[in-house]
C-alpha cells in the first residue's frame, strides 16, 4: 500500500486502529503507522479520499501500479473511460 503497486508476493499485515493494512517490509510498516496520509488515496472517478484498506483495489498500470476506488462501480466507470 505504501508503494501503490501489486508486489506479487505475500505482504505483512499491519493492524492500525482496528483496520488491516499491508506492507512489504519494516520500513513500510513504520511509514503506515507514522504517516496517516500514506493510508489514503484519491478515487480518480469521484475525487473522494478513500482508505486504502477499505478500497476496491485494481492493477491499472503495466508496471503493476494500483489504483484505489471507493467501490467496484467507480472502477468500472474508470475502465470505460468516463467520469461522473
């Protein structure tokens, strides 16, 4: 979640305020715990701030980059190339 990429390997679960986030190493774990902004992203369709752990996550880049959406419907809109 820190790198905003699909890593293709098992991630470390990190519990923060009752919500599970994932990181690939101790550095990511520390960053998720210390910097609340790392735990959030902006849905490109709605423009709303979304909690990465609660988001609909999709690989959207050839390099494994992921995008976080409020819901699956917004992902479908994103895939179709239209916005609300």
